[in-house]
């Protein structure tokens, strides 16, 4: 088992469900743009979004930065982002390119803001932070932000949602060779990694939330978009079938055809160079 193999698996993990991911996952909330622009102190000339996936965290910057570059190593996810960009009629300020968190095509000292939305835990932190140091301007901001799963709604449904993820993790451990497993870094260690890197003059964790409207289909779709659940389904393993069916029935019973507000709780760790 090698670290390079882990990183390759981390990339291929997202192959095959870009449409599902993009349909149900939340777009980055506008609070991200407002917070980071305030910290930089001006409209950013360049925002880099590392591990941008389908562009859910990239396109929000289209009217708030001179140039935005989404960097994504997974071809399926990147193609979905490009497809969305075309549907917008083309946005010259936004581009999507292939690249890795420690090997970006960005010029040195070029970015005012670098972001990682739901992605930094898939990246080797030491080499990634070294690249951040290279591409970030002085006084620039690096921000890693994630939402907690599941979104806040009703504790019984949330417990079922968590059970699906935990059971999927166990199924993967039992059925996938160790060599083929992915590697995730602990999100709780992000801020320590920032501080230990010596790159940043100031670091902080910010907690905020965003309310979105949701129906039963989306709430179930969010659960099915979790990586471990998707891997079980992609491997055609049947271990979760009964749990998914029961979860879907309970979600539909609770929503009862209604659109309801759900709360996405976010944790942002940032550093100012």
C-alpha cells in the first residue's frame, strides 16, 4: 500500500456520479464569498478553487472576482463543471482545468484567494500547503470549508442517514482490498496543519450555517451522494438495499410532499499569508 496509490484512489472515487453529486449537493453559500472578500479587503483578481468537483463552489464567484479557476483532477467531475459553464452561455471570467492540489498550473504569487470546498481532506496536506504558499499572494487567504453531514432536519432521519454512511463504510472495508481503499485526512486536523506549516500570519475557524429549501427526493439524494454509499452501489453490493428503501420511505413520510427548510452547518478553516 503506497500513499501515491491512495491519492489515485481518492481521485477515481468520484468517477461515475458527477450528475448525482451536482444535482443534490449544495452550492457554496454566498457567505463564503462575503467572508473571504472581506478578509482580503478588495475584489479578488484571481480565485483558485482546488478540488472544485462539478463547480458548485466555483461558479458562485462569477460576479465577485476578475478571474476564477476551478482545478479538478477527476475528468467526470470536471466535464460536468464545463457542461454547466456552457449552459450559462459561457462566462469568460471562469475556467476549469485539470490539476492536483500540489501541482497546479497557477503562477507563483498570483491568487488572492484559494479555496477547498469539501475537498481538503482528500489532499495530502504538507505538499498541498507548500503549493498554496507558492501560488498565494502576500495577504492572500486560503480557506477550507465543509458542511457537516447530515444537514439538520429531524434527529430520527439524521440518525438513519448516519447509519447508512457508517454501514457503507463497513461494507467497503469488508469487500475492498486494502490496496484499493481511499485515504481521508481528519478534518479536525486542518487548522493544526495550517499552523504547523508556518505559512500563515493568522489562522481561524469560522462556523456558520445556510438554510436551503429541500424536498424528499433531494434529502434522499444527499444521502445517496455520500462517497461510501456510492461506492457500495457502484460495486453492485446489495448490503444497503433494505436500509436505503426504509430510509426513503421514512423521508417521504416525513416530507409528505412538502418543500421544507433544512440547515447546512459549515466549518471554515482559514489562513492569511
